[in-house]
């Protein structure tokens, strides 16, 4: 019981250890979507990723931002992390719509 409580406290402490977005990365913040995927990046450094497939399969991740590696961002808790590969940084198109390409998929930001 004591081990379980300590593990729970450790996980809660790690969950609060997000890195706020640097000022030069403020454009990353927002709710980004595709037809089947939702990617939320908060200014405080929380990341939520949910991808739904037609067969009922769902992949999700909710974790703090650890750091940026170039344009890519690393998300995770403790030694467990995943890197979101950004091939095109957030940019506003001539139509005023914000887009970003992550892991080869183009996302549009909801305002």
C-alpha cells in the first residue's frame, strides 16, 4: 500500500512538470485537428493527442511537454517520451487559416 501511494505521488509530481512554450514557439499553442485526430498544445506546456480510427481503435496521449528539438517537440513523463516530428512549423495561410505538418500529417488550428 505504501509503495502504491508513493508511486502515485511520484506520477502526480511528474505530471505537473511541463515546460511552458517559449515565446518563439507561441504559434504551436492551440487545438489542431484533422478528420480523425485532435492535438491540443497549451501555452503552459500540456499536450493531448487523440487519434480515432474507423475500426473503433483509438490512440491517445496526455502528457507534459518536455522540450523542443529543433522544430520537433518531445512529450512524456519521466524516462518515457515520444517525439512529434514537425516538418512544417505553424504558419498562417493567405486565407487566414493556421496549418502545421506533424508526423507527415497536415493539421489545421481551430481558433
